């Protein structure tokens, strides 16, 4: 199948538009990550404090959990 120069330009233009649209979606999603991460961290900290109670310092338990997650 042969393509004319104008057909090839149109295909390239459409591909660029497609990648730009996908890039914008990815950037928008990435902007939400820090807020979601903070929200998750707050929830996890509350759960750790609830589970630890008076038996262990929640900060020590949180550090242990962070170390385990980082090691994975």
C-alpha cells in the first residue's frame, strides 16, 4: 500500500495528537498522586496507632513498617 505525502502527514498529525492527549491524562493523574499518598499515610498512621495502643510507640512501629515496605 502506498501513501501520499499528504496522507502520511495526516497520519503523523493524528498520532501526535493522540500522544499529546494521553500525555495530558498521565500528567493529570500524576498531580493527584501526592494528595492520595498523604491521605493513605494519614490513614495508615491512624491504623498503626490504633493497633499499637499503649503497648508500643506508634512512631517506632511506623518506622518498622516503612523499613519493611522499603525492603520489598
